[in-house]
C-alpha cells in the first residue's frame, strides 16, 4: 500500500512536469535555436549575480 501511494505521487509529479514543459514542443526550430544561443549569456549572468551576492551564514536560506 505504501508503494502504491509513492507511485501515485510520482505519476502526479510527472504529469505536472509534462504540463509545464509542453510549450517547448510548440517551438519552431528557429525559436529553439534562438533560445539555445541566448542560454550561455543567461547562465553567465546568473553566475555573476551569485558571485556578487553577499555571503550568508551556513544553515540560512
């Protein structure tokens, strides 16, 4: 019975993930290429922002 509940939850998470990412399937090749070409700049921006963030004591969020 315990495993049945875990599998039910896992299926629900999978369904939610598919629903959240379904828009990707609708993109054209050009849109995908544009997104992928911009991705490195986004990642670099995030890294820069994290590098500039003040240090937090361990155990805080």
